[in-house]
């Protein structure tokens, strides 16, 4: 087998496959909607989300307030726009931590397969998996206090073993390939082989997993905010919006429905996009269905 990506196809072929994939296109459009909302919120929102307007509280959706107002009189549509910025930023950085720290560890474990170092890395991964992100966040919060930064650290730590295991498992199957053996005969070291020959061939898997972890990161951020460990006021968070209004569903359902829909549609979009990417990179999976 030549030294190229296992699922390598021309860019035009990948683009054509993406455009023909309903799963990818629906997921991409849903994700794009919320990304655009997050980007636009840096420059414009209908109302200032840090200003309380108690006389205007719990207004039903109208032309003035598209999604109504919350218990403090804040515009829900504006809060969802700013909340998209917060959720995406937290999830993106947390996934970045997982990739930057986890992938090198996985490649190193695969290169030293069967050694003490491999065993130490994998048992360390098992140890992190024993503590869910919420429990890690509670421990971090007990020391440093609640906040978005601590939520990022907690979710990022949980992502490290996910990418380490994926990178190790995928890399192990490549170390016996002819082009890797040829590179070893040519005198290349393990680090160089991992960077030049192994990593490009597992990049597709990492992209798909990154999309899935991104959606899980948004869910985790919402969950941490719901219990008061995530993003703190005055910045809005979808999870905290649900927590603040969970007892008002019968009186003002818009205060719960719209933040909940934002979480559901964003996570659904990312999962559909990840599913579409998996089919695009490996058409055998699509034919097997």
C-alpha cells in the first residue's frame, strides 16, 4: 500500500460526496446556523443581555421579542445568540485540548506498543475515564471556583483519553504496513514515522471523532452550567437558562423551549455532520447499511 491517507480521494470527490450526503448537509446547515449566530453576536444582538428589565419579564414571543423574555426581562433570542458563542467556544477549546494532548499520547503508545510506557499511558487513560467530566468539574470548582475556564479544563481533560485511545488503536494497525516498514528500513525514527506516515492516515478518523466530541462538549457545558459549575453571570448559557426557568414551564414555556431547542438542534446537527463525514471518508460504511 502506498503512503497516503487510507481514505484519500481528490478534494473535488470529497466535495461531491458531501453535497450528495443528506446527513452531512442537514448537519452542516444546522451547525452553520448556530455558528453564524455566535459570530454575529460579537457585533450585534437585538437587546443587551446584561441589562435587566423586570417590568418586561416573561413576555410571550412577539414581533418585538421573537422568542419572548425571561424572568429578568431579558430578550431570549439575544441570550441564545450569545449563549451559542459561549457553548461553541467552550466545546471547541475543550476538544482542542483533547486533540493536542491525546493524539500525541496515543501515537507514542502505539509506537512503543507492549512497553512499560504504553502500559502507563493506557492505565492513565483508564484512570481519567473513571471520573466523569461532571465529577472532574466539581473537584476543580472546589479548588478554583465555578466558571467557563474550569468547565473547559474539565471537559478537555475528559477528551484526552478519548483521542489517545482512538489514535493508538488506529495507529497500531498501520505499524505493520509496508510503507511504514520501508520508512523504518530507511532509518526514520518512531517520532518521524508517526508524524509523516501514521498521523496523515488516521486524520480522517480524528476529524470524525472531533465532530462527535464537539457535540458532547456542548452537552457537557450545558450540563455543567445547569448545576451552576459552568459559565457564570452576566454571560448567558443555554444550560443555565434551563436551570433558571425549569419551574416556569407552565407559566412561560418559551423560557425553556427555546434554549432546549438550541441545545438539541446544535447537538443533532453536529452528530449528523459527523455521521455524514464518516460515510464520506469511508464509503464502505454507507454501502454496508
